[in-house]
C-alpha cells in the first residue's frame, strides 16, 4: 500500500513538466476492537439490546466489550497527486502552473466524552481532501523581473459531523445525559491569494525588490445545534452558518547596496495585516454537558492584528576578514480583543565577524530591545476573570538583552577548540 510513481520531462529553456503520485498508508493497529458499527458515514451505533442492558445494569460495559466488540484494522491512507508545469514562450516570458490534490481516507482514534467521568474512544472516519492550485506569469530581463501569481487552497470534508451512541444509555435524559453524542469535525475552508513580485538592479551594486499579496480566508459551514439531547429545551442559534471571513495583506520591500568593497547597506520594510471580518457570534443560552440549559450572555471575539516592521543595518569591512555591523529594527503591532491593543518594540544590534583566517573564526552579536504597550485597563482584566497582577508574555512590556558568541580556534589542522 506504500507506493510512489513519478514522471518528468524537461526541454531545457522551453518547458518543464513533472507529475508525482504518492500513496502513504498509516497503520495504527491490527488488534483494535469496538462495539460500534457504521451503516452510514459519520454515524456510529451500538446494538440497542446492549445499550438497554447496560442502562438497566443487567450487563456491564466491560463484559459487553469482551463478548461483543469486533476486531478490525485501524488504519488510514493519504493519496497525493502533484503536477507542475513551467513554460518559457520566449527568453523573457514564462508561465507556471501547479496542481496538488491530497486525499485522506480511513479511520483514526478519537477521544470523546459525555462528561468528565464518561470518556469514550471511537474510530472517527476520515474522508477529506485538500486541493491546491497555483498559476503565474513572469516577465524578466537582465535588469528587472516581475511576476503576477494566483494561489488557491480548498479543503473539503465529506463527513463534517460525527454522531455516536452513548454506550451507557438507550434513551435521552435531562439529567443523566443523551442517548447519542454529536461533534463537529474539520470544516470546509477556502483560501485565495493574488501576489505581485518584482525586482530591479540599480547602479552602485544596488538592488530593490518588492512583494505584495492580497488574500482571503473563509468558511461558511452549517453550525450544529447546541445539543442532540431531545429531553432538553430547544435553544436556538443566533445564526445557522459560520460566516467566517478574513482578509490578509502582506508586503515586503527590500533594498540592498554595496557601493564600495568595504560598505554594505540593507533596509527592509514588512507589513502584515490579518483583518478578521467575521461577525461576532452571540451566545445568550447554551447547553452544559448535554444535561442542562445555562445562561452565558457572551459573544465571540474575532481576533485581528496589524504588524509593521522596519529594519536597517550597515556593515563596515575595513579588512577583508573583518566585518563590523550595526542595525536597528522597529516593530509596531495593533491588535483587537487583547488587553494590550498596541505595542512598539525597538531593537538595536551590534555584531563582529572575523573570518577568513585559517586558525581563527569569531562571531559575536549583542541585541538590546525595549517593548512598550498601551496602558492596561485593570477593570477589564477583573471583568474577564483574570488576575490583574499577571501579564501575558507575548504582548507585555519588557526589556531584553541578548548576547551570543561563537569562537573557533584551530591552532593545527588536527585540533580545534569551539
């Protein structure tokens, strides 16, 4: 079951084609046993007689497993088809096309629960695929290039919901729990991205490059009800579909220059925005452990962030084997739904590189950074049930000093100290 087939054709400078098919099995166990059977995908049932006897305490679950569980091979398989094409219609104009499909079938162990004390392991079915598609056109000469591209990724799950019998109950109860359990599996998702990349050679051994991409992540899947327990009061959802949408914008601009043999200059600006346009999901009431209706009065918080990073560095090399570098980086991040919504981190850098000497190599770096964020609202922390004196490592104010040193001494070719 483990096999791979490849094909490739290359007419150099004109066309290049490749295709690969890879089938990868994943074998979990040949000694797995289960009480569950499946008459339709995503629905796992136990014989009603077994459920009834266990609920009435005339049969224990352990004895039911020992006497009635069936043996099966627990395994899954991944099939990957990958196609690539690049075609040069002229020395300055090229097209590229990619297509990749990954499909997974089989089962895997899956932990479920009807409460903290009732754990259940089921063989969850897997039948999903990811299709990736890309296309681009590139125009270039000796001084410049430009590429326009599209990339898409689409995930589709044929079994979006799993329903399984409760091995301890044959009927729904408002206090003891439901007859069945229900859970969402992996949702269908879409990702579409347009990108533009370009570069240009400048005088004085300089070069500029730019990359801009605009993308959208989305999924709009049917939401499952709060509970499958028919003995509980019906609690409506505020909407039926997930309605998730995020716009992503990424930019990267670089400038490099070596005007003389002893001076190097680099500058880079990066911007990344994750704009979450999903509508908040309001939750007035909910079902707790499929046994009780509770009041939540809450809503989801669609998280967004916007990051800007500017960095520059200059290297001075007065000798062919010595490089002295200094640099500065500023990173600014704006966030939504975090206790610190804005932070700025400034980092200074100094380094020395000593190479090209047969018996000595040295690299030393020192970095000092300071991160300062917007003031924290202590009342908001208390309202969210958090301890105001605690801080969140990824966004809190901080000062950081980092030193690193790599030293290699080789007095003779047979011996070195690091």
